[in-house]
C-alpha cells in the first residue's frame, strides 16, 4: 500500500486539542502541518471520552464542553489548512538524509524536518478480552472491529457489548448471519435508544437472542471458536457460535512510538523545557505525553508547550531564515496568514 | 487520619492514609498503586474499577446511572464492582477495603 511521499514542514502525531493548537502556532510562523490520529475523528480524549462534559480551566472560556473546545480549535486553525490523516496509527519513524520519515498503519508516508508527538495518553485502540485463550482466536473467529461486513455472511455470531458499536454491528449483521445473539452484562444499554428498540424487536420476533451475562471463557480448536462460556444471573451457560465480535470500548496505549528510540519515563516522553524537544533532534513532544520536572497534564500547559516548540521547529524548517517575534494584534504579516488582512 | 485498605493485583494488601474529600481513585493513585484512571476521574472510562468488600459495599451511596454505563466497559464486573473515582472518602468510610480489578 505504499503511497507517494508527502513532504511537509511538520507532522503532528495526535489530533487532540494540543496537536490542533500546535497547527495554529506553527501556522503563524509559516509552517504547514499534517496530522495523524488513530481515531476516525479529530479531538482526541475531548471528543472520544468527554465530548459533553464541561471544562472550566481554558483561559477566557469560563465553561466549554469537550466537543465545543475541539470545534473552536478547528475554526481557529482553519486559515492554516491542516491536512488530517485519520483512522491510522503512526507506526515507523526513520532518519533519512537529515529528515524524518514517518509511516502510518495505512501506508501513508511523510517526510519532514520536524515531527511533533502530541499523542496524549497514547492512541485509542479496542479493548481486548482479557482471557488467556483469546489471542489464539483473534483474527480468525474473534474480532474487535468489522472491516468487511460480507465476511460474516452465514456465520453464527455472538456480539458482546452494550454501546453503539455493539448494537450497530448487531443490527447490521443480523440479516446476513445464520444466527446472531447479543451478550451484555445488564438489560440496559448505553447505545442509542432507537438501536436498542430495534434489537428488542428482533429478539421478540425470535430472529435474534439477547443473553444477559459476562463472557468467562472461549472454547474451540486451532483458532476456530465453537462456543463461548457465559456467566448469567442464573448460572453459567455454553453458547454455541463460530464468531465473536467484542466491543468493550477503546483504551489508550503508547503503541509503536514506544520503539522509536525516545527517552521515556513512566510511559511519557522526556523533553527539555525550552523547546519541548526529545532526545531525537527535530522530534518534539507536547501535551500529556511529555514529561519534565513540574509537568502538569493540563490542556493549557499543552498549548504553551506547542507555542515554545514552534520557535525551535522553525529553525529546523527554515535554517536560513531569521525568526522575528510578532503579535497577532499588530502584525500585518500575521494578519495575512490568518486571512484577516 | 482515616485509612483505606487496598489489595493489589498480586494479592498484597496496602494500608493507605486517606484524605477526607478525595476520591478513592485519587488516594490509590497518589499512593503510587497501579490504577490507570485514564480519564482522570470524570466517569468517562472504567480503568479505576475496584471490588468493594461486601460489608462496605452496602454502606456506599448507590452508583449513578453514568457509573453503571461506564462499568459496562469493564471486564469481570461483579456485584460489588464500583468505579473508585466515584466514591468520595468520608469519615464513615474509615477502614474501607477494596481490591483492584484486573487491568485490560
């Protein structure tokens, strides 16, 4: 899947609030950015974990919802035309002729003098079944995502979970499946009420099953699932099926960047506090993922780190240019970049 | 000072000094025990999942629906499961005993 090399000034790993604001600070200094995120949307934790929860400590915004903060940042950085590469994980980082070459899980390749890691607590990945036998089934009869709906035609499917992913796939696969059941620990669901109503209707018509309980074991041979052991309120049962789709939400993990040769401390990347640069020249880390004496995991700290990072990043991008410090209030040059001149 | 007792995933029990008004998650995290608490305590994940000793479980205020929904994302949920970020330390809870749920 190798694609053409994308050449840019700055590649930002992570499109959460701190990565987004770095686009703004970079843009003011004339640097353009590409951003990568493993989620299929921008906003990081603000959008994924707490879109409708209030944040009270953003300067000059007495209260702001998680998603609202993301929307406002997207509006603020629009003049700088950032390019987003979503649903893919930054995988490999190599030094090639004095520049950084970064490859994602989707095969997108970048070359840039500067890489900024604004990856928060890591990338969001599906939470896996914590059963020792689960790994043997994964990819053959146990799945944490659906890539091709058609691959599940004629299968005997068990879907686990109570959120939107579980219910949506349960409903989407029901017409194709030989038989299908949903297992969830309660008879209440986080998923959209409309999906829950559709699921209940299918169950009432006898076209699908709902099992209240929790998965405690997987049975099968050579990676092929034959039955799932479920603890229900009335005791343990064996549910025969050949496919298990488990949707237990997402978790955050450092992922491949742990192997990039970065100096780590307690799962965070060590940086200096002048430029927030890592031990690799031209690779910076800002926001929750970086650590230094006195570090606070606040969004506002990440904004500050991004601004200072750009001062040094500029030198890598434009070694022959002189950087002059200007305010957005008064600089006609900055007004032009902001599109307000 | 009030105390809480926390059994880690290896089965070792830790006696922790408990600041009143802190959440159990905060007390456990500040003591350096391995509790992920990914969302920082806003009831938006399930990585501070603990099992509360039955005698103490009954004395806790009922969980909000929001906590129940997040527990849906935990694994090996039991009748005594709670999210420790949603339990505020009070004098009445002096001596409470909880076990860290498996990580996944």
